[in-house]
């Protein structure tokens, strides 16, 4: 069944056992819900329009001067606020499509999103002339399955994840589908 | 002059409740209020999920943190963000009043030369009253920048938001103005013209002053609604109170921030709402006084 992100952490009984929707773990979030261990470690990437200044000038000091935008409730937005710390308040949109539109119409200079999404957006032509400027170093962010706070199922799912990691299934899947990400240059926030 | 039962409350006919002495009425209303509040409070406090709900919506640290904000932790002050709502509201209100009045006068015009303008004004009101405000905001906020023009396409989200609110609300307020103009008896127009005023002069000095007095309450009503609808501009990326609350909630997974935003909006709208009530009461008193023999 489809569960919107916003209601996945609402109080009360859940309509699902677990929610697997590229939801990133954070300590603050884990006070409200339970997360499984990582099934995928995520890095954040910077997307801009080809030929815009940020493509060439993106030292940590340079980055602070740009107007960023991002989708509400994402760890990418937190990344901008906590690690890039731009001087101008980022613009915050409801959906990634709105962020993409804002970039295409130059309302924002760049946005940050996790590498898998960034790869898809720039390669699918969703934003014409967009480019992945680079990938930021890992912050330890990872995707986990989301459960009701204290759900005993978590232990069970963690065992399965450990098995999948140990027998190489997770690595094999990542190599098969996500090989491209290893080729993106790394930049510093 | 004997007071009729209708005049007793000075607020018009009583719709509910029977007679009885003043003391008994006060006792009854107090008792019924206490019972209703107690039942609601009991339902809230005794529900199985009460502790959970109180933590999620009314946790004091979250209320405080979301009010003051902390950008380094990924969320912004709702208290500061509401200032953007206030500014958008104030600017939009001025433009709406002017634009809506022009629209209303065009729609009320009778000259054959004005026909094309009348048609445009009619279409305008039909379209912008019919399209949900949020769609107008999307269309303006994402459409104008996409045009890639010089000044038009390089404004911030708050500017586009105000433009969209003005477009949408002017259509409503135009109809309020028209209702006010139509409420002025036709004889007034005749009288104005017969003393030698031109059509424009009679509109300016005779019709509009009377029309505006009648429509102040419905106008303020629309402005209360406008104050709340500034929250819709959040879809364009500007950090106003509602968006700041959403960001807090999504960052910390706690909804207390929404309560903060709601309270701030109440603080804005309640005075205006009561001012409206006051104006209605005053106007009513005047009319009753005027009608008395």
C-alpha cells in the first residue's frame, strides 16, 4: 500500500508493518519511530544548471553564497542547513518536482539530493541542461525501514538485513543497479 | 416607547433559548459551558492515545524550539516567519482594494463604449473566483519565472505569492464592492444627477461613501480569510509560518510546531474578527436609531 511520507510518522496505530521508501535515519526521527539497520548508505549530491557559476566555483566558502532550494522534510535540506550553512535562507518546496522547476527557471542556484535521485534527475532529462556538480562525502546517512516506535518486528528485519549483507546480496544489488554513482567526483560542503 | 422582546439583547432577535430571569440565564450558560468543556477535556485526557497526542502536539520543548527556531539544526523560527505572512497580507490588501474597486466600477458602468471592458471584467471575475487560489499561486509562481523575462521573471516567491493573492482576492472583493454599490437606493443616483453632478461625481461623492459603509464587515471578512491564505504561498518555497512549522515537523517528527503556527495565526485574526463584530454592532445600532420614530 502507498503511505505518504508526512503521515508515516503520525501518532497512533500504523496502517502498515513497515514503510520502505528511501527514508533516512536520524537520531531526532528515531525518537518518534523505530528504524531498522541500514539497507543502503546514502551520499548527497549537488545539482545545478550547466554553465552556471556553481559548477566551477564550489569551494566550501563559495557554496555559502548561493541560493539553495530543496524539498521539505528531506535530509538533503538538513544537509544544506547544517553543513553548507548558506547565508541566504534556502527556499523550501513541497515536492522535488517543484524544486526541479525552480532550478530550471533559475529561482535557485542549486539543490542537494541523494545521489541515486540526483543521478536519475540529471540523466533522465527531467531538468534540461542539469548536471551533477559532485557528491558530498558520506555523513553516515543511511536508509532504514520505518516502524511504529518499539515494534518488535524490527529485530526480525534486522536479522534478515544482516543475512543479506553477509551473503553479498546487498552489494550485488548495488553493483547491478547503482554502479554509476561510484564515478561521480567528490566535493566538500 | 415600550421595548419589544426583540430589542432586549440589542443584537436582534434571539434564535435559541427561552425567557427566564437574567440570573437564571447566567447560571444556565455557566453550567452548560462547564459541562461541555469538562466532557471535551475528559475525552482528550482519558483517550488511550492521550499521552501520545499530548507529546506529539503539545510538547512544551517542541513548542518553544519551533517558535524560536535553530537553522543549524535544520528548522526556522515560526515567530520570525509569521512576519512574512503579515507583510504579504498588508501589501496584498492595499492592491486588492484598489484593483477590486476599479473592477467593480467597470462592471457597474453603463456606457456603450465601456462594453469591451465590462466583458473583460466579467470574464476576470468568473475565472479568478472559480479557480482555487493555490492553483493561481502555482501558475504565477512557476509560470512567470519560466518566461525568462527581465524583471518579471526574477522576483522572489513572496512577490509572486502576493501577485497571485491579489489576482484571486480582487475577484471576490470586486463582487463585495458591487453588492455595496447596488445596495444604495437608485433614488440616490437620480437625486445626485438632478442636482447637476456628473455620473463620475455622483459615484465618487454619493454612491461610494454609502456603499463602503455597508460593506466594511464583509470586506474585513475577506481580509481575515486573506491573512490565512498567505500560508498558501509556502508552495513557492518561501519560509512563512506554515512552512516553518512543516519544516520543524518533518525534521523532528513532532507536530507541536503546527500548534504554534495555529496560535500565531489566531493572534493575528481574532482582533480583526472582533473588530468586524464591533463594526457590525455599531452599524446596526445606528440604523435602529435612525429608524426609531
